[in-house]
C-alpha cells in the first residue's frame, strides 16, 4: 500500500469512527473494538451490564456500513431451527423446502447469548467458523462480509448457560464495557431525550468497501518477531509456571493456536485503523487483553479468591519480553 491508499483508508475509517461516536457517547474502547472486528473480519463478544449501548453500537455500525442486519434474542426456549432455519413441507408443491433463519444476514447481533442452552449456542459454530449453514443435505454459503456480534450480561446467573470454550474461541475479541463516567452520563441522557431530532447516521461504506478494508488488513506487514511475541504470550498462558507467573496456580487452561492467530490479525487491523501498513509490538499489546481474556480458563480457586482473568493477562504481558 502506498501513502495515498493508506490516507484514503484512514479517512474512511475515521469517518466511520466519527459516525459511531455521534450515536454512542463515551465508549471509545467499544468503538475501537468493533472497528478492529470489522477490519480483521472477526466475530466480537461484548460483555456488560444492561443499558451500556452494546446493542445500539452494533445496530449503528450495521447502518453506517450499509449491511443487512438481524437481531436474535436468545432465550432458554429457543431451538437451533429458530437460528439457522429448517425444512418444512409445502403442501402445494408436495415437497420439502428450506426456510432460512435469521443468521442469513451480513451483521448478526446475538443478544444475551448465554441465555440459550448449549444446543442453540452450538448452532452458531458452523456459521461462525465456516460462514455457511447446513440444513439437511444442503449447505448454503452466507453473503460476505459476515460478522457475529454477541452480548452477554455478567451479573445475572439464573437462567443462563455459560458459553463453552469451543464457542468462546470462535470470537476474535471479547470487549468489556464499563459504566460511563459521572461527567458524561448527563450528555447520554440528553442524547436519548433528543434522539428524534438527530440526523440519521450516514452510510459511509458498503459491502465492497468493507471487504476492501478486510483485504487491506491482510496486506498489513506483520514481521516474524511479532509472530514470535504473540506465540510467547499464548505459551505463557498455557504454561504459566514455566513463564514465572505468580498467578500460575489460578490458571487451568491457556489459549489455543487461535489465540496467536487472533493476536496477529487484531494487531494488523489496529495498525491499519491508525493509518500504518506495518504492525508494531504496541499493536499487539493494545489488543492482547481483548484477545486473551476469553481464552484463558481459571480454576475454582481464582473465583473463590476473586482473581479476575484480566489480572492474569496483565501479568502475562508483564512477564513476556517485548521485542
């Protein structure tokens, strides 16, 4: 990529960022995480208590990008067919036909993904990994770009089903959304009160534009020493005792090779968003907490002693030398 191409990409991403910022106040980390997921072509898990604009942010992103958008509300009585679709008998034609489910959209928002049982969560595995749906004997490809954004509430435990590790591993990032600051909250209230007067978000991209950004992200140069750095971070999560972590007794399992891949992809996307055609160690450090926090499984003792996974990730980053 030459300078003019980089400047054009940076301008498009900046416009997208500004449009999101007009409708989602004070959530810069959430906006950056969504943009990294978009540019890196990776699914995003968003965790936060209700009312923090998680759903709003994804809805706005879909509208700004001009993507087809479907919202799925996961509940305990949901069935896999309600997500991917099913075969029904057509009496007029005397044949079975396929009715496609709501996952046949470009941006799919799964609200409260941990509300549905494992069999429904598992219906998303093929969709997220292969970007296709198999119903009966027929396999159907999804229209690209295709991204899944899922939300979950960390404080409610009744009627919830924790996501299995295989499901979590399919998410490129896990974003944790905090409460807004005291200074910003009145502005958020004002935004909602006057929302009917706000202009509609501008559609700044289309499907081809998003695919072009994803292609540009894959062209970002990631040198070998960064790949070794990403691998060292993942190795430290798997073998914390050998890495010299004081929190090693609290780690049950570390990240899979998807963790190393996700670190490289997310770092390249972050570099492109910031207008660079080469990733740096700082890019890896910025994305590492979002990439690793859902891939490290802690022991019961960590929960009993209130040791959060982000503290483990921070120690891993401190213990691994930066190239």
